[in-house]
């Protein structure tokens, strides 16, 4: 999934540096861990987590 994110970003005008890629990968691992923990501790399903991440993204970066 992370590679698809990078792939999408490379199609736009912005091309992340190696350092930026490392930062994004570290952040993605934290988000992924938090989502897994949420699924373990609640009845949240993938569709709920996708919706939550989309809402967060839209709220802060739209």
C-alpha cells in the first residue's frame, strides 16, 4: 500500500527525496500500527478505518 501512495505522489509535480520517503514510511508504519490496534480493541472493520482516514485527510488537507 505504501508503494501505491508513493506511486501516486510521483505522478504529481512533487517528487519526494529519499529522506522524505523515509519519513513518510515511518509515519505510515505508525498509522498502520494504530489502525491494527483499533481493530483489535474495537469492532472497527477495514471499511470503518478507511472512512476515518479519508475524513481525517479531507479535514486537514483538502
